[in-house]
C-alpha cells in the first residue's frame, strides 16, 4: 500500500502541473488543426474493402482516455476537445456492424520492463507513474478497472470474435509485438488507424505499417496528444499524418466510407 501511495503522489507531482499550462499552449495551435485552404501536397485516397481492410486501435486504455487515468493531466484537454472517447466508440461500432476485423495494439509494462538500462523522456515518465503496469504477463489480478484495462464502453467490441488483441508494444511502434504478423495472417493490407496517443504510438504505428507495405488511413479526431510546454503533441502528429498517410479523415467521414465500402 505504501508503494501505491508513493506512485500516486509521484503521478500528481509530474502530471498535475501540466494542467495549468495547457490553455496557454493550446490556444495558438488550434487554428493549425484546420486543413489548409491551399494544400501543396497531391490528393490521395484509400479504397475501403471489408476483405482486406482492418481497423487498428492503439492503447484504448483507461490511463489515456479516462479522467481517472494517470496521463489525463497531459492529454485530457486534447481527448475532450476532439471527442476521442466517443469517436473511438463510433469506429468500434461501425466495424462490428460491418463485420470488419478490428485489431487492438495495447501497451503493457511488466516488472522486468522497469529494469531497462536507459529510457527516453516519455518512457521515464510512463515508468515513473506506473502507466499501463501489470503484475506479470499471465497475471490478471486486479486488471479489471485498472489503468491498463480497456475503457469499459469498448469491452463488448474487444471481446468479440471479430477483434484480435495483439501482444503488447513496449515503446511506441508495433515492431516488438505481433500486430503485423496478425494482419498478414488475415490477408489485411489496408489499415484504418486510430487510438492513443497521436504523436507517440499512433504515429509510430503509422510509420511502421507504411514501411511494411500497408496502406494507412488515419482518423484525425479519434486520437489526441499531450499538451505541455515542450509543445502540442496532437499538432505535431497531425502534420506528419498529412505528409505520410494515404488519407486523414474525421470519424464521421470514415464511418460513412466503411458503411458504403468505399
């Protein structure tokens, strides 16, 4: 119990002050969220077909998406502004109704992961506040409702036979888990990508999937990023989504496209 208390206090010390800087940092960036009126890059599109297109969602977990999560102080404003929780719910729902395969690439840390000899800044932060921590790979004790658990509104979709939950990724991208293997085994070569968080796991998944030969569409309002003095993570990712993905669309547009199969 003492260790748990220390972790909570550590979380508050690290994340709490971020709330105060969000408003000042975010105001100047939000105009840049809008798609440019005079784009320089050529138009690109991705055809959605149920047979070889899948929905991939990274980290639909409590620690990112709930006010009870340890990262909420940094990502909460962005998650709320873009309606991420509801938009991910829409994607889960339409994929289920359309019999489209859904793949979850989750983030878990086990005790041995805390013994890495070096870490990047965000890795240090996540390990320091026990983000996505589990007691062990085969231990589900106290998993339900924990920060590592899935958001409750998504569980009925995640528990369905049309959803594949991959092994966890450890830093940001899917290079260490079996996402690409599972997609290949199902004959998938097109991905609709969403989840948390924008400039970390979503962007890293986009990079690797593109490098692996997948066509990738990113759902821009079904992801969010931290807003801290170092910058607006959502804006940083949005720029790269526009440069690299085949398409970047809002949730409602993606839902319409999935329903029509285009």
